[in-house]
């Protein structure tokens, strides 16, 4: 689906709010657009400036592929080192004052963490591997983009607007995060002793 002209006319220039949050010690970079209400989360390997800038570039690319232009990004003081690099990309960094935070993204992080805790409480495991923690964060982020938020654009989900992906029940709702499944393994030989499925 193409972005409707009315939306592009009003919301072409995007204002992002962004921050870093932690889930079981793993850092994630999160962004939320003010009017479109589209969120992104990306796991960070470290907190270096180059890693943070690469995460910002990934977010900018998502918007630019659909014709939007990220004009401003609001972040804490810890991102001040990115100011010049962002200006070269045509994005103005609006940093919060010392000892202050960007309220919108702090509230959104709280929502994400609450949903992760709710998802975690349903799982029967005592410890979660790194890959499952990452999957839970992606799962929560994806489902927050699926439905139209109150203050967003009515009638169009942020996910469909920015990624062109429509929700398909048979594809996206078949298995819950943390479910025990058997995955199909393509046989490489005609060995009858080799299992055709693997526990996952």
C-alpha cells in the first residue's frame, strides 16, 4: 500500500523521541515517532557512539524508504556526542537538559517493560536465554505497532504505514513467544535414523 497523500502532506517531516533501556542487562535502542506513533527497538552490542549512530541510521532508513524525513530527534544528554554526525544526516538533535529526560519515550519504555513482564510471567522457565529475551522485546514492539493508537493516524496501523506489512492471522498468530515447537529440518542425506524435526 502506498502512503496516502493526505498523510504525507501533513506528516512528511518526522519528530522522533529515543532512548536506551535494559532488559535483564541487555541494552536496547528504542524510538517512537510523535505523530505516526511508529516504534522501533534494536539490540545494542555496546554503548559506543558508532553503535548508537548505526542504530539511528537503521531507524532513519525505515522512514526514508516510505518517503518520510526524520527532521528532529529528542534524546537524553548521553547522546550529545552524536550531534555533529546527526547534523550531517540532516537531523537536528534536541537534547534534554542535565538530570532531565524526554517524557514521551520514558513513558513508552514503561509500557514496553510492563508488557515484557506480563509475557515473562506466562513462561514456565526459570531462566531466559539471550535469544528469547531479544525475541520478547521484538514481539512486544511489533504488537504495539499493529493497532492504531489513540493519538496516532486513525484507520491506519503504524506497522502497515511504515513497513507495508499487513497482519496475517495464519502467519503472525500461530505460535506464542516461548512456545515449545517442532521445527522442520530439511534432510541432507537419506539416513532414516536422522530426525526430520528439531525441538525448539
